[in-house]
């Protein structure tokens, strides 16, 4: 568990990890084409809980938890930064983090590296943010990245591209402070050096995985309160996963639904009126089950394709669509029903 991962072409690299609180020294490579496993050289530091980032042909590992003077020594959090050259199959050591940290979040954008959160050797959660600027002297600086809004260790992390920002956003999903799991989701605007809140998780969770793929940030797995393993899985729509700073992307993701050519509010992803009492044009409220939607949004909501959607057809009336079928419709006459929202009698 707590292995570091990198994907390079057909190869998936798995480095270190933990077995019964002992760091593993292995470096495994799985080739998806041949469906075979092999081993490769390991970094000099045997540690687990290391944040990982892929940049070009390199896999970077940040911090981690290690045992000083094994096998009976104490656990410490490392400042180490190691990187693996997949072309030469060699490890080298980079500029150390300013503070020993394990289970943090790391990203790379345009040659700069970002690191936030994590925990010290005594499992004290951190909010500290650091940035390594390739354009300067190549050292870590806490003045170039604003701290997280809360202390968090073991969050899921990934990045996306924002048309509104014209730059990347760095995502932090869940995490924990001690035994308290967080349901918060944040993203960091690289060009603004600011953190923002996004739609939260259905329940607090940590040790999850996250990835940006085909216009969505996905997150899932991990553990909930009490360390109970979680099978939760959800997503939120983003503009794109990659882009060029200073530009906009050409492909904007939409939720899976039918397409309408009118401007009417019809529960599809193409809503373009202000009269809208569903969540279509504000992004996907991620879910995995129906109870999550009606617990969060009320009656009349279901989980469809991992997004909360209204149960009844939307009829452009803002006063009655947030209820289950059978409520008043948009006909001024009482007792009638002139639409197909499932309310009243349509005969």
C-alpha cells in the first residue's frame, strides 16, 4: 500500500510502498501490451507515502515516511526529492523539500513543481504550500504558493486546465487531519496563487486516488471515518485536462444526455436560460447512489451517470420542479396538467 505510481507509454511504474508498516524496496514495472511484470532499480531512500509526478520521461517522488536506524528505529518524514530517468533507468536526487513531509500532494506545471499538505513524522497534518521555480535559482519557496485552506494529509490530487483562468488548476480532494476525514474539495489557480472551494464529497475520505481524464476529474476509493475502506467513486466536469497557458481549450466536456436545439430548460446539458433549477450548467454534482442526491438536494433527484439529475422533466417553471412528480405544474388552471413532467394526469 501507499505506492508511488507513474505511467510512461505502455509501462506502469510502481515504486516502494508499505507492508506491515515497513517500507518496501521494490520498483515494479507492468507492461500493458505484453501483460508482464518486471523489476527495476530502486531509489536510495526506502520510503512510502511519497507524492509522485510525471514530467516528460521522468518520474519524481517527493518526501515520504521512512525508518531511521531500522529495524527498531523511529518513523520520520523525509525531505528527499528523487527522480527516475526512464530512458537511462537511473535514479538521481533533486532539491530537497524545506520540511520533512509524507502523504502530501504534488504537481508539475510548465517546468515548475508544486507541493502542499502532508504530515510530519508524528502524523501532524500540514497546510504548507511550496513552489519550485525553474525560471529562478531552482529552490523551493513558500512565498510563491499560498497555503492550503486547511491542514490536510493523504489527499487525492491531480490537475486540470481552466478556460476561465487561461491556466492550470491543481486539485486537492479529501484528506484527513488525524483521524478526521475531510469532505472538502479545493483547486488552486496557478496564475492567481489562490485556493478555491469546489463541490464537496458525499462523505469525508482520505487515501483516495484521483486523475483527470477526458474532461473530468475522477476520485474514489480510500478510507472513510474509522479507516473503513471505501468503494465510493465520483467525478466533476472540467474544461480540459491539458492546455496551453494563455489560451482556451477547443473541447469543452458535457454531461451525457440528449441534445436540445431550443433554449428551453429541459434537463439536458445544453441549458442556456436563467430559468434552471437543476445542476446541469453549474457542473456535475458527483454521486454514486440515489440517496446521495436526495440527501444533498432533496426529493426529485436521482444519480444518473455519476451526476445528480432531476427526476421529473423540467418545464421552465421555477416554482414547482424541485419536487417529486405529482406537484403543481405550470398551468394557471388548477387541477390540469399541460406538460409531461409526470405530475397530475396527462389524459
